[in-house]
């Protein structure tokens, strides 16, 4: 599979989605509904979904979207390649108007995200990566390659992406093992991207997430030299499981000895 044209389609889709989201974001018309899981759904989620699907359908590959129909595992288990998208990751950040929300588009093959695009609409930043091609950030200044830091978990002041206001028991236990860690706080898939571009070193996510929340940024982290590992293991998080809920995981920099 030649990923280059697919990456270009995904980038266009993400940018088109950002235009739709920002139009609603700037209008203040959030029109929140209640989804089945009680998370907020805005017009922006739906507008972004439609913009992305309009582009990705040109590739003739299946699409699994948070805002699309529920596709049974029996139907998707034999997909060779497919798109996994979260049209607006960080809806709560959107409603708070803090700008920390993203558009996530990933291409999945055999359980692994082999291509990822993450658009940050308010910041006009586009993170992207494809297998064996590296990870990049495109913004007003141009396009630059990004890489994770080299670090050791024993380093003093290691930077950890976590909530300043509340840590669950597992996360607090993890933090307690570190040597005077510095907490870095941000929303949505920006947490994984902070590792990818070296703004932080570790991201323990010991709480529920869905596959579409992480797939695109996972691809960027991997190509930047980092890892997204199932908690307490050396196994990567995988995608297109019967249950689309992620296991607890740890995003890491390039760990030294």
C-alpha cells in the first residue's frame, strides 16, 4: 500500500474539518445534545464527521468514526485497511473554549496505526506521520520533523502529562515512583503529541479511552520514536478489537537504560 496519496487525502480531510469546526466555534452555537454515554455532542462533531467522510470516501477504504454508525466486529474484523476517525476529540475543551481539541484521522492495518493526522484547529497546527517516514508538524512557520526526547524514568524532573487537579490511584502510584516529576497539563490527543514533539516525556493514561481517541496520535508518537504501551507491559496498544475500549496505557519517550 502506497501511503503517500492516502496521507495527502487525510491531511485535506482534517483541514476541511477544521474549517467547519472553527465556523461553529467562533459563532458560539454549541447546540449540545446528550449522546448515549452522556458526553456532549455538538454541531461541530457532526459537521467535522461529514467533512472528513466526504474526502476519505474517495479512497474506497472502510471508515470507522466515533460519529458514524456502530459497525459490528463481525463486519470489520476482516478489514485489511480502514480509516479510524474522531471528528472532534476534546468536545469538553471545545465547550470550555480553551482551544485544546483536535481532529484525529488514522489508517489502521492489522491492528496498528500506520498513518496518522491530527489537526489542532484553533492553533492551525497539523501533526502527521506515516509508517517509516517520520513524524512532522506543519504550521504557519512551515513543516518540521519532530522527535521524542531521550530520557530515563529515573531522571530528576521528568515531565509527565497528567491532571494537576486530580490523579486516580494508579496514576498517583506511578507518579510516586518518579524522581520529582514536573506535571504538564493539556487536553485531548494533544497529550500524546506532547510526547511526540518532546514537550513531555511520559503520559500515563490509566483511565478509559476509546480507540479513535488515540489511533492518529499513536501513529505520530511511533514515527517520532516513542511508544504507546499497554500498562505494565512492553506490548503496544492495538486497534480494531471486538471492544473498542482501550486498555490503560503508557506513552513514553525514547527510554534509555
